[in-house]
C-alpha cells in the first residue's frame, strides 16, 4: 500500500475542491488520477493547465494521441494507457492508431511514425535529441513549433505517469475495458 488517498470534493484540500468539482462537471466523474493529484493542489492545477495547453497545440487528434500514448507506453503507465485508449475513442481516433501505439507496432502513416520516433527520441535521450533526428522530424512535415509542443506533451505526461507510478492509481471503471500491460521485451 502506498498510502495515497484518492480524494473527492469532500476529502480534498480546499484549494483542490473546485478543480475536482470542475472535473466531475466535465466528465461525470472524478478520474482517480485527479483524486490522487488533489493531495497537492498545485500539481492538479498545473496538470489541468498543461493539459489544456497541449490540447490547444497545433497537433490534431491523431497526433495528440500519438504523443500521449507513445509516452504512456514508454513509461509503462498502467493507468494512462487504458485512459488514453478511451479518450482516443471519444475523440474519434482510428482504433488502428491506438492499437499500434499500445502494441508498439507500425503506425498507419509515415508521418505518425515520424512523430512517434521523435517523441521516443526526446523521452529516451532526455531532450538531448541529435540534429539528424530533428531533421528527420522536420523532413516528415513537422515544424520547430511541433518540437516544442512534444516537450509540452511530455511535460503533461511526466505529471500523470509519475503520479500514477507512485500512487498505483487504480484504473477508472470506464477505462478498465482497455486494460493494458507492456509486452515483454
């Protein structure tokens, strides 16, 4: 047992209560991740803000999903992979994209594959991406702005993936049907 509480609007620190109430109004529930993050209201607030900024980036729904799920899978997040599978479905992302990301198999287009490759390079090399990898990303039709937006997406996923690792956040009921385990190497 990790000792982390999954807060609700009653048990959360006062600064987190309005954020949880907003989540409940938006989603009809308080995701377990948010309940855990509520223990540190600044973390929950930062997550909401970074999430909104990334959703409003220049990436389309497929590209957002590629960045999110690439990082979730690489970081082996038991909570975020199922959650983002459900989110991708609600956004109308093709199941072929979600399946390829979850299973670490080729994506349907070279452009999406280039986005996954760059995202993995950024994560694995801790931002120290070599010039050839940057050029390959740009040659795939992405921009320098997109490079920085991948950094933004990774910032969001660090907050959620690491919180879920530490708290062992149970997967929310709506996402349990998308249970996931990383394939053995």
